[in-house]
C-alpha cells in the first residue's frame, strides 16, 4: 500500500483513542507510521465520560458497546473519523456524524468465517441434542441413546438473509450434504445448489434448521414472532447469531416448551449487559436443547485481528490520503496521491452551487487546481482538491469561507 510520508500536520499532535480492548493490530498501523499519541482503553465509556474524552481526539475506535450520540459528536470538535471495529454501525448516530463531517468506517466482512463456522457447529450440536447429553453427563447421569438425534446430511437449512455470512454458511452447509433454502428481501445470486424461497413462510415451513443473518432494522424487529414460529416445521431448530431484536424470545420460549421447536441457539439479545460479570436474564434460560452464548459469534482471535487491520487501514487511508472507501457518512472516494501538489479535503452540505463556489473562490486568486474529485450523498458533498503547493495555505483559508462548508483539512 502506498503511504504518504509527509503530512501538513505534525503527527505528534494527532490524538487517537481506541476503546473496548480493540486488537493491538489496530495500534500497530499508526505507531509504525509515526503517530505516538495512540491510547487504548479496555472498556466502553458512558456518554458523559466520552464527552470529556473526545474533546481533542482526531480518530476514535470503538466496538459495539460504545454509543456515539449527537452530544458526543458535538463535543468532538477535532474528530475526523470513527472506526467501528465490528460488523455494524448502529451504535453511531450516523445522521449526526454526517452533519458534522465525520467519516464512519466498519469491518463488514472480517469475522464472516468465524460466524459461519460456529453456525454449522451449532447446527450439529443441536440436531444431535448434545446440550441435553452434556448437561446430564455433568449431573452424573448416563444418557446413551439415539432417540431424537439426527445427521445434518440430507436435512434442509433455511437461511434468512443471504449476505456475506449467510452465503458462506450456505457453502459450508452444502459441503456437508445439506439442502439450502434462502430468503432475502433483495434478489441474490445463489451459490452452489442453494434455492431461493418464495417467502419467509415458505422458507421456515420447509427447513429443518433456520439460521438468521439479517441486520437490525424497523422491518426486521420481531421478524421471528409467534405467528411466524407457528409456520416452522414441527421439531425444527432456530439459530440467531444476527441481531437481538429480530426474535421474540417469549414466543420462542413457548414454542420450545410446547415441543413445536426441538432446539435453539441464541447469541444476541434485545438487552445485553455492559460488561463481563454483569447479571443476565432471558426467558430461554433452563430450557432443554438450547445453547446460549454472550454475543461471541464473531469473537475469534483471527476475526479480531482481521477487524483491527481492516478498520485501522481505512482510518489510516482517510487520515493520510483522504480515501473514504467504506465510509457510511462521507461519500466514498478512492484516489492516488499526486506529486508536486498539496491535497485539501472539503466537506460541505450537499446543496446546488457549492462546487461552482469553490472553483470561483480559487480562480479569483489564480490558484491552480491540479486535480479535483467530487462525490455526494443526500446530505453532504466531499471534494478533494490537489492544488499548487505555493498557494495551498491561501486556498485552505479561501475554502473555509465557502458557504455551506462543514470541514476543511489540508493533508499534505
């Protein structure tokens, strides 16, 4: 990867804060490139603690527990970007981040394999009723029997959501001899011999095991409710390693107790404790053939290293080159460094006439633009300008005067 070695700002003045015990891989990227003010904290911070902590921070790294609110973003006047070292970005107020010109990155693919492998492992454990036998053995009771235990081979796996994780589970399941059905709100090209179901009802009524791989949205809240659970094939199994709000746990608990479902594995919950050791409660506790895990679907050493490397690369490329590929707020731009010029980043409200105003402002003072890149979304525009070195400082001041400007930064 090409790196810009000279920047217009002293690297020792850039403050980087990583929370929630983010992998050391994330820190290495910056320390190896001369950034000395890199701080790492093991836990999450409350809103008040964050407001105090981010006042002089330029880059912030978080995982899923830290909540980035409007108040936090308004207090972070120097903040350039947030790295979410996890799959989702729902812990960040994206609208406020967009309004403040803060780029938000995540790692949507880095723990895909970890989750996919575990889902297959859980399917094997549940269809063989291993949790029940394990519990009995620990209690000193010998339960050597084949009743209610089956092979995966020849069974049908129903995948609700056929994105990065769902499609990889599909490939692994098929290699074990399973039939695969999938249901997605978007049209997806099936891998292998997987078949698209006509509806959610069609999928659950024809699957021995149903595994969820959908985001948390208004549409997916309680997607698996008592009415849908009634449509499940009798004796089938539910696995949710997606998002906690997707399943009505009371309805699931009743279906397990009534024997309509024969087992379940749940990793995510509507409410989760803030830290290890805190009390945790769910209506699924104590039920037969149920595996409960504390939101560790993607928690492997490999996944955490991959996430650390992926997100830190995105933060680093934005800080040093202005690249916003993968951002959920600032429009995505990929661009090479330009020799013999200074690079300026301009983030503004997306209203008509801003680009014209930028060019008019610079041409008025005969400032030569060597290269210019523009990308917009519904709310903001992002312009990268490579300008004549001799006039770059003047150009920055002129760009700050452009109406609708949110942020201006000179990279190098």
